[in-house]
């Protein structure tokens, strides 16, 4: 039986959208308020989806406690209450847009999950704005 399981998580983080190769004026034009030199924050909502075959012995696709702990250890502890631009290696030289944050989280989780799972990461920056990265979408 092929099925999907979901786990939600939450973290708060600050960031500034800025391209250092551009002038301050162009950064303001493109990124607007998100280019604030004093940063701004979001209450990010994360949804992780795994798809695969149910183990006939356990009845699980994956033990959801294992998935919960993985997300906590690898994502929440890493990004919660951080300034993504200043406090994380992942975004020291990568603009922390919702798109980039989502893909970085996907990469982090992918490294810790068996290949038998198809992984999708959905990241809500606001209740109305979200991005999603799915297995096999390419970069």
C-alpha cells in the first residue's frame, strides 16, 4: 500500500532579502520592505510529507516520532529564533527567500532519510504565502 504521511513544525526567524551584487537602490526596488537593513521576521510553518510503501510488519510508512525528532533536530534547532543571514551557514551567502529556505530544508532532511521515501517540503512564510519543493523537481 502506497501512502503519504505529514508532519507540521514551526520556527520563528528573521532575515533580510538582499543581493550584494546590486546597488542599495536596486535592492530596495526589487525586495521592498523585505530589504530592511535591520531585518524582519516570520513565523514559519513547515509541512513535511513523506510518500512510500507501508511496512507490512509495522503498518507504518515511518514512525512519526522519528520524523518529528528529525525535523526538530535538523530544522527547528538550526533555524528557530535565528537571524538566517547572520546566524546560519546555509544563508551566509544565499539569499534567504522562502524558495531558498524551503529547498535548503529539503536538502537537509533528504540527507537523513532513506531513499525509499519521496520527500516534499512545504514552507508557509505567511498564512497566504507558501512554497513547496518536491522530490524530482530539479533545481
